[in-house]
C-alpha cells in the first residue's frame, strides 16, 4: 500500500464518520448531490471513489443510480454500509486504494472523486496511477468528475512557516475544524500534466460553485465506442 493511502487510513480511523460529517452540513451536501446529478444526467452506474461514509453514495442510490462505493478506511465503509442497511439500499461497498481499483475494465458509466480526496495523493506517480485507473474503469462515453480546492500561489510567509511545501509549493497545510489537514493543490497545469501522462485527451478543467464554495473541477470524458 502506498504512503498516501496509509496516511489517509490512519487519519480517518482517528477522525471517524461523525468527525468527518461534522466538516459539512446537510445544506452543502444537498447542493453537491444536485450538482453531481446534473453532471451525471443519463448515466446509470456510478463509482463513488473515496466515498467516506456515503454522504454522496447514499443519495445517489436513493435517486435510482446503481452505485459502487470504495474507500481506504474500513471504519467509514462500515458506517456507510450500516446506513444503507437501515434504509434497505443496495450499494456495493469495497475497501481499497484509488491507485489500484478492484474493478474490471469499462465497468462504470461515471466515476466521482469528491471532497478533496484525490488531493490526498502527494506523489505524482500516485496521481497518474489514479487517473489511469479512473479512465480504465470508465465505459466508452463515460465521464469522471474530480473535485478539489482552487490553486493559489504561495506567499513568502506561507513558505517560511511551512504551510506550503513540496514541488511548486503545492502541498498545503490548512487549519480548520479545530485541527489541520494537508493536501496537494492542483490547477490547470498540473491536471493537464497528469492527463497527458495518462494518455487522456478529452478533458475539461474549470472552476464553479460547489456546495457554496468555489472549487476546481477536472472532468474526464472517455471516448465513445467505435
């Protein structure tokens, strides 16, 4: 298992489903589900990659999507599975890493990777592996949505105090929710570099309102059949 996966598993084992849920609101989640449904209109099977406790997977299943949900954290998967069982919702839950997906080629109409989850990968080889895996499991004509924070150049103070580190100062420590989190921040250039390395030609990168925040979206389109 790669270092990023081990780090994320340890973080969410400590935080738990309740701690993670405290970082959002029902109103924000409802707005995000609406945005996802809009982007995935007409697509039936969805892989919620890094699904957490199912905050998006569960509403998508309620809306009639065929949902597979994968996360690195056993405790979060357990919480999502329990909630689905309460509501008698059929969702395929799996524990695994986004860098090596346990699914066959051409498995899904859509893949979503939200809430900065992709940005927990710090190494470029991990990032490229994940983009390749997302592309691999998409059916012809499928679409993938990756969402995360908007890039901004590092200030001298952020570099000096260690809040921005790594290549191009893209590794960012953010203080919030009474603690801190660390993420890799992408922009049009870094996303484009990853897509090129993964052999992906049809993609869009844009900023939009996403649950009340301005976020960066990578939208990957799989070529259609024949």
